[in-house]
């Protein structure tokens, strides 16, 4: 008999670790969807002008208003993209073009009323997509 006790079976340790990672991934999907939904509601309120922060006070306030509207749309896009990506990683499938285009159209649709917000949103979405492409694992 050996005097050194055996370590626990590696397969059971691996399964427990995999279950923990799956649980963490599902939690990440849910939290990202919640944040994305919050930013969608805020974006709709600001971009349809149900809530107006500044009423044409001067150019500085117009720029701040533009930044708020654009950043809320971009945060919505980022969180929803992360959520869909995490869910598809759990399932083991890539993101389809339909989902990808739907998210882009939904994000751009929020900014259609203001040309400046639309322009900066397009630039921001392009930057986010380049960022997400560069950080993905090869």
C-alpha cells in the first residue's frame, strides 16, 4: 500500500469546474441583458425626447446632450452584443448574421431622429465592433 493518499479523481474536479463556469456564464448573460434593457429604455426616453436634459441653452449643453444620447445607445449595443456572444458561446454556435444585423438596426433606429447622434452612433458601433474583433480569442 502506498503511504501517499490519492488526490480526488480529476474527472469529477473537471466536471465541477465546468458546471461552475457554465453557471457564471449564464449569470453573465442575464446581467448583460438587464443592463442592455436598462440602457434601451433610457435611450428611448432621451432620443424620443420624452426626457430632455437641456433645452437649447447653448452649444456646450447641446454637445453634452449629444454625448449622453450617443453613449447610452452605444452602451446598449455593447451590453447586448456581449450578452448574445456569451449565450452563443455557451450553446456552442456562432452569432448569426440575422441577430447581428437586428442588433445594429435596433441601435441605429434609436438615433434616427437626430443626424448628429446617428453619425456618432455609427462611428461608435464601428469602433466597438473593431474592439470586439481584436479581443476575441484566435
